[in-house]
C-alpha cells in the first residue's frame, strides 16, 4: 500500500442550514490531526495521510472522521480526542473505543 493508513475528516458545510460536521469544529480537528501527524514524522508514503472529505453521510454523529483500511469511524469533541486517536490508532493501531461512532448513527 502507498499509505499504511488514511484518516478522512468530513468538512462538509451545508448552505441549507442543516447541521453538518463543518458546524461542529471539524476543520479544527483536521488541522490539529495534520499538525500532530506531521510533527510526529508519521506523514508520507508508507505511513499516514490526513485527508479532507465532503459529506460522509454520518451527520448525526458529527464531527466525524474515518480511518482506513480498518474502516473505523470516530466522533470527536476537542483536540485531546484527536490526540488520542493519533497516538492510539494511527501510531499504535489500537482503536479508541470511547470515540467510536455507533454503527446505527447516520444522517
């Protein structure tokens, strides 16, 4: 694989006024994750890629991010949650169970 893991952050902002990840700190989570991954030397081929995404259709749990290839969906509240995802999942490969988005949460 070119990257060991990808983490996609929904940064969708709905113009209709419907709630979306962009309304709940998604950009801050993305920016913090990107900074942490880069400063830890984890970015680049064979390692981790932090990506922006449009709507991931799990708005009710927003903000959301998903880590592949595992397909682990996360919700997060603040920078400490992002730090825990990076340290536990992206570095050690261990899922942060308390932040996992329940499978029945959709739009």
